[in-house]
C-alpha cells in the first residue's frame, strides 16, 4: 500500500480540495511535499514530491508554459495550487497540459493554512509508511474499507446512517517489552478487559481485530466525561502492562460520520504512533491532543523528561511506596478534574474532608500550589511523563 495523490481527495484530508486536471495520474505515489511560493527553484524538486504553491505569476503563460512537462519529467507526484492569493483560478494552459500528460493538479481553497496543509500531508505520508511496515495495521484498515463498501451496498448494518454520532475510535496495540511473546491468550484477556469496562459505563462497542491490533468503535454515553474515561483506561493499561510485562498503547479519535471511518482510523493511528515515538510503555493519546504530545516528544528526546518527572513527583512517589497509599492517583485525578472537589470525590468515592486531608499532605510533600496555574501545569506535565514512560 502507498499514499496516493487521490487519497487526499478520497479521504477528505484537505477540505475543499479538488483534482481539476490530470485525473488519470492521481494514482501517483506521494512521498513528500515541497512548498514553493515563487517557482524559481524547480531543479531542486525530487521524485515523488507534491509541489504546493500559491500560484505567484502563474497567470503568465509565457513564463510557465512548460512547467507541467518539467514537473512530469522530474517524476513529481503532482501539483497543488492554492487559488485566491495571486490567481483567482487555475489557468487553462495549466489544465490543458495536465490533462495531456496525465499529471494531477489539485486546487486548494484559500481557507487552508500552509501549516495545516503541511502537517496533515506529512502526518499521512508518515502514517502510510508505518502501515506498510505492519501487516496488522494493513489488515485492520482493509477490514474497515470492506465494512464501508458493505454499508454502501446495504449488506452490513454494523454502522449505518441511523447510528448516533459522534462515536469514538480506540486503537489498541500490544507489543513486547523484551523477549516475551504476545500470545493470543494475552490479546483475548486484554480485549475482554477493555470491552468489559466500556460495557460497565453503558457504551455500545464494536470490535475489529487483527493480530495484536484491536480497534474499538464506541458509542459513548453523553453524560460520561472523556477525561474520566481516559483516566480509567490509563489505569487499565497500567495494570495490564504490569500483569503481562507488555506495552499497551491506545490512540483515539472522533468518528463524526461513517464516511469518515478511514480518516478517523488514520487519526487514531497517528495518535498511537506519537506515543511510540515518545517511548511510551502504556498510555492513551487522543488526536485532539496530538500537538501537545508532540511537544512532549521533543522533551523526551532531550533526555530530560524522566529526570524532570522524578524530581517533581519524587516525594509523593516515595510516600506512596512507604505507606501503600494512592496520593499520586488522587493528585492526578484532582488536576484532571480541574481541581473540582465534587468531581474528584465522586470519582474516588471519598468524603470531601478526606480529599482535603490528602491534598494538604500532597502540598506539604511536593510544595504544589493548587491556586497557581503554572504550578498545576508543572505537576500535570510531570504526571503525564511518569505515567507514559515508566
């Protein structure tokens, strides 16, 4: 499998983008992108690149009459022109040449920023490279494509137009930390444990599985908060990781329509991949928060992340180990719930006086100021790193 030019349109990666010419070349494999506002360095372009430009001076046919032929000769995947800045529409000579040489030309709407275009396409290119190296991901994605075809033919009611949206995708990968083998028994027990959790909070869950990759398509109860769900799932993954000495990582995304099933799967996969790059041993990442996780990845590669986590949380970790308490869990849940006493007590099934005593002790141990935004942020970051990387 490869990432093709037509996938940009078929998967609606760049909303409003259309292929306006050279449709027969839309199966060209896209390996990278190159942004060039002024087209003065065409010789630097590489095979498989998608050239993206705002079309500066492209209304000058005399200046660029042979540009499509030159791009085709260099083996480029295609040309994407963002209209609305320098040209209001793609010139006819460009469209005629693109159709003649079967070279795909995409019209990008002005509403898309270059940073969004770049991030979206590079993430999907990298995503496909990851898929190519893992048959389980390929098989799972193929299953979803079959489901989509069956739904369109009316032969599969797993997801249909009457299903309540939005739903959520949870993509779980189980991998070995050392020489241990991920057995079928481990996979089955893990699948059942997470499925049982979703059932306990009254969620309708559909499961697709391939090898060590499991996809849960979940219809969440609207009264249940996502932050508490992520907290619960993180605890389950931690327990599974300890029990089996394996890595358990979940990437999540929102499914707003059955037509976006593949796009949502790719988002969930991208979320999971960033956890792997972070060196995570267990944990969950939502696509909505992926930019924050990418920042933590930078910190991780500086080799300062775990040092920071242990220096920040050391006193409460030592206290929990000595007294068999769960003060770190209390601190985490209190911060997750934005320092709401009522929500934290409800989740922990404790009295507000018990919570106050715990928080006073935590403040004494770690010198955290719950009224300070920056103090809360520091401890939230430290807990995040500790939970995902230890």
